[in-house]
C-alpha cells in the first residue's frame, strides 16, 4: 500500500473588467490535505491483544518454474469452455451460486499450473510463484482463494470414476470458496503418474480490462486500459526495471474515471518485469494494488526463479533482522549507484510494537480496520525528524524460515516493495519486524520516507507542464504556451506561502490580478494543495481548453497540525470562452 496524492482544489475566475467570482475576501488558512491517525490512536491498538492465525509452512521451489504451454499473446478474460466430466461438474457447481463467478481461460490456465505444482510437491506453491503462474497465464487478477482435492488414482480408473469418488467433497469446497465473493474463477483437472488433482481458483475483479499485449510495442511501451468496477478516485501504476529499480508509469490524464489508461516502459534488457496497478477509493488515503501484469520480451516465455537464497542471512532476533535488512538493502542500493538509507529509530520502535497487530488484522485474526490505521499511522511518521515530502508503506510476511536475505528478496519482488525500499529519493525507513515460530517465519511492516530540502521546485513545474503537454497530445489538441511574463509574480507569491507569510488562496488571487493587468484578458486559476505530484490528476477543464496559455508555480509548506508538508500548486490560464461571451 502507498499514500497517493490527496488534493484540495480551489478555483478562481477574474474578469478583465475587474469583477471577480469565487475570489477570496480574507486569508484562508490551509488545512492538511491528508489527515493521519494520531499517535494516541496507535497506542490504543498497541494495548489490544494480538494473535496470529496458524499458518502452514510454504514449500520452497527447487530451481525454476515455467508455464507448461506458451503464454497467451493477449492478456484478458476470454471465456472458458468445459471439455470433460470434471469441467462440467465444476461448471455446474459454480452456476448454482447466488452470484456465480465468470469462468475464464486465464485463470483456468492458472489452476492447471497450480495443479501441476501440487502433483509434484503435494502442497500448494508459495505466494510469489502463485502470483507468477497467474500473470504468466494472462490473468491480471491475483488468486484470492482456491479449492482442490487430489490423491493417488489407479491407472485403470476413469476420470468419471474419480469424479464419483471425489466429486462430493470437491463441490462442497467450491461452494465454500464462492462465499468469499469472487467475481472470476478458473478450473483444471490434472492427472499424471498415478496421481490426480482438481483445482479451482477464485479472484476478485476490481476492474475490467481491454485485451492487450504484455509485450512492449515498437516504442517500448505496454499500454493497459480498463474500467474500474468499484469507486476509485485515482489509478496509477509502477513497473520494475532491472534487478531492483522501479519507475512510475504514465497515467493518461485525458481519460476520465471510472475508465483508466496507463503506459508503462519496462527496461528492454529485462526478460520479464512486473507491472503493478493501484487504486485509491474515494475518501481513502491508502492506495491498494488491484492488478499485476508480467511484461515480457517478444518470443520469450517468462520463467520464475526463486533467488531468495541470494545473500542468505539467517537471523535469530528482531534486532538482528533489522540490522541485516538495513545492511543488505544499502549494499544493494550502492551496487546501482543509489544513496544509502538510514533507520528512523524511534518510528521503527513504534512499528515493531505494532507489527503483530498489523499482521493479525491483515491475516484475518484481528480487527480488520486496525491494519489500515497502523499503515496510515506509520506513514504519518510522527516520530520522524525532517519535513516529510511523502512516504510509501509495504508489508511482507512469509513462513519460510528466519532468513533476512530471503525476506528482502521477497519484499523487492513487486513494484510497491521497491517503491518503499529502493526508490532513489527514499532517505529513511522505519522497520517493524515480526518473528514467528512453528512454522518459523519472518515478516515486517516497512515505511519509506522522502523529505523536502530547500524551496526550488523548478523540476516539479517542468514535470507538470510535461504532463499537460502529453495529455493534450493524446486528446489531439495543441501544446500549451506558457505565460512567461507571470514568472516573477508567481515566484514572489509562492515564496510568501512557503515562508508562512501568506495563504494559498491569497497567493492565487494576487497572481491572477497580475495576469489580468499584464494581458488584459479574463483569467481562470486553480490553487491545488496535494500530498504528492506522482499521481496528481489535473482538472479536466484545464486540459480541454481549445487554446491553452498558462503558467504553473509550485512550492510546499506544512499546515498547522499536518504530519507532512504538502505541495502548493498555482495554475493560471487565459479564459478565452469568457472573453468570447
């Protein structure tokens, strides 16, 4: 999970004749764009009992794993058709549900790969391999649950006879799994070397996707389009690059919710690369992953490789775990030219006390809302020194032994983990470890923090201008022109906001007055306060101006009571429609 751009937007129109609409008459103090749980709220959770559910030990993968068949050319949700007695039995089992899930080929391929693994190992695969199987089969949905039945079968026994023996128990397990509210499902019956297994997989469907190729096009881009099936205020995506790098994908600002379109650029040297899509529900702070795609080079099937033993580092205590992770993380960052991160010691102590409560809630034993409160409270960084610019949060738990190297490899597998631990601008991390016995396992809640240094936001202005240019290009509209003569007034007013000598709305009004005086035209403007520029979505009425002449200014300040500093963005543009009227 991560904290996206939470924004407050104020709008002003100033007419060349001197009349104004929506302009502020008195200073309006800024409010925090993001409100985090208090330190007291975290203390209240600490006081509760925390008990983890019993978890089976995950099976280690010996070597690599590749799909049995060639991966699909297009990712999507093509319907599955039953072909045998077991297929028909599964179809009948799901069709009788109150809200039957759609059975799709991609997840049926996933079920086949799970079945192959269980025939070989007599146990389900680890979570990371299960995720790989699903993506390699062309599904964007992570498997949320599964039902299976299997065992030894005589060579002379037919599939129909096996169904007669096992079918009743399997139908009961399928019916129980459907109660979880899955929207899509897959099925496969596999039989090899005297053993058989029937596997059904189920997944939630937070979005519906247009068919697309996970192979980058001639421009090196993977474009993913779809429509959210649940309310979403923002959608963004991130792609792995190289051994441990991560990059934000472009979000097409011309596409309006609930639809979305993201453009990701994997490293051409990577045989395969994870893309992770996240969304933010309305009035929520945390962004949650809802889909993942395994991008890959043309003509090459993706291969799963369990490299968790690279840099193996057994530990016996939480303190050893923290030291080992920080040491290995900084060594890995140094190997690719990134600055080391330091440990936020006081925040880490809080995270360590909260980790058992977080995993108890996340794994189903504790109070579910506590997981979000803990994540948000740690993102706030109440005990972190410095002016926080932003943060990201990730959690990872695996019952596969007490090896800090294995844990770090797993945490860096997906883009969200890399965004928290391996982003170039992360400077401090808070680590809250959890060690379990019977089975031995390691987990941790981790928060990475970015900080403001100085007040020069030239790079941020250029970033926003580039986004406007690109969004208008995709809409078939001309590139905007900048009102360069406003630069002085913009800098002067934003400097006052940064110093706390003016408020955001007064600054916007002053810049707009200057614009009207200089250009003699009606002007419109937006004052935006946001926690992040990465996923900020600019107002559609700005992007869709027939001719766009604008200026953008950026600074930051920390409102009273805010955990983080927040960006202040002023956008002023000529209102030609008002002039024509």
